[in-house]
């Protein structure tokens, strides 16, 4: 079985920088979901100093991302990317499980 999610090189570089700026280059980020927005769910990224019971570990391009077990079914097959344009920057999630999203793109349904 392949990775649960795919982390692009751009996303990995951004995670690496965030952890270095925080002073914890050996830590993780945890990807999960939370109830929010008009479509029901939104993505949540947070710092994690250790792997918790049930977390799934994905390693790519030198970084480690934990997947919150409560969000795992919603995230399988997702590509985590990072984009910078003239007007916005941030992580972008290309999720094959997503059935719809709100107009502003902040929340989604599965």
C-alpha cells in the first residue's frame, strides 16, 4: 500500500521551514479535519512534538506529517501541496474524497 497522502516537494519545503522557524526541526505537523464552514469540514494543520497513539505517519522529502486518526477516512489519497501567488499563499489539499466545497473554498464535504 502506498502513502496515505502525498506530500509535494513544495509542501515539504514549507513544513521544513515552519518547523525550523519554530526551533523544532525534528518535530511533526499533524493534518486533520475539523467541523467548520458552510460545507461541514475544513483542514487543520498543527504542530506536534510527538506522535500520538493512532496517528499515521507519512514521510516525504525529509519531513514527517502525522495524520489524525479521526480524519484518516476523509484524507486517504489526498495530495498536500503549498502554493504561492501574487495574492495568496498557503497549503492546498487536492482530495479525491471531496464531493463539494463552499464558495470561498474554506470547507468541504465528503
